[in-house]
C-alpha cells in the first residue's frame, strides 16, 4: 500500500457532485416508475460495457470519459442559451440544490 497523495478526496468530491446532479434531476424531472427502471437499465448496460472497455482498453475508456465531458459542456452551453432566450424555461432550483 502507498499514500494516494489526496486522490481519494478528489474522487469522493466528484462522487458527491454526481450524486447532487442526480438528486437535482429527480427533484426537477420527477421521473415515474417506468422512467426510473429505464434509467437503472441504461446504467447497468453502460456499467458493464464500460467495465469491459476499461479492463481491455483503458486508454479508450479514458477517452470515452473525455468525450462525455466535452459533450456535457456543449449540452450545458446550449441549455444556458435556451434559458437566456426564453426565461420561462428557467425553473426554480429545488431545495436540495
């Protein structure tokens, strides 16, 4: 074993950030039982796919995450432009946020 130089703190912070995104989404979108099952199914499929890719092609797996991060920036930018052009789309932040 060796010291992780603080890496675990970074990973825990990232996990908490993702959890808050999920909780905020659930408060705003209020998915029904079918949508929740669909989300769980998609997560299970993706987890297995990503696990396989990471085991056999770790560089590709890291690049996939990079593509997701780039797409998130594009999506959030487009969403912000829509909200700025149509303020009625800007819903109030839930209490959890």
